[in-house]
């Protein structure tokens, strides 16, 4: 039951963030108000919009992958396996927590590395 709630929260956060990113991206092509139109160069604005779109697409792929990995880690017992592996190094609770968090950080960074701009 608790696992289902946690997975539902992870999925809900992903959906909300993706929806907000989509709404932000869809407004990028909105016309500029006449009062400030003279401040923008059309070529630079077009380049910026194209860059924003590519960054949005890459972010969507990255967040989809990280959400899938998070759900798999929760449902397949990967976190328990990592905990068992870390417990092989120490029995000190503080050190155990630090090593566990460091391992999670290294794994997360390795997965996100191809998507960094």
C-alpha cells in the first residue's frame, strides 16, 4: 500500500512538472507586446525559442528516464540491494547513511550525465 502511494506521488510529480514545462514552452511563440517589441531582435528571439525547444525536449527525455529509474528502484528492491551492499562496508549508522547517499548521488549523476547541457 505504501509503495503504491509513493509510486503514485512520483508519477504525479512527473506529470505536473511535464505539464508545466509544456505550458511554458507553448507560450514561447506568443507575440511580444507592442510596448516592448523594440527591445527584441527577431533573429535572436528565434534562436532563443529554438534553443528553448531543444532544451525542453532533452529535459523531457531526461526526466522520463529518471522517473522510470526511480519507479524501478522503488518496485524492484534496488534501494534495499544498495543498502545491503553499503552495510558490507560499515556498521556505523552515520557513516552508513553518508555512504548510501553518496552512492545514490554517484548513480544519479552518472544517469544524468548524457543529458547535461
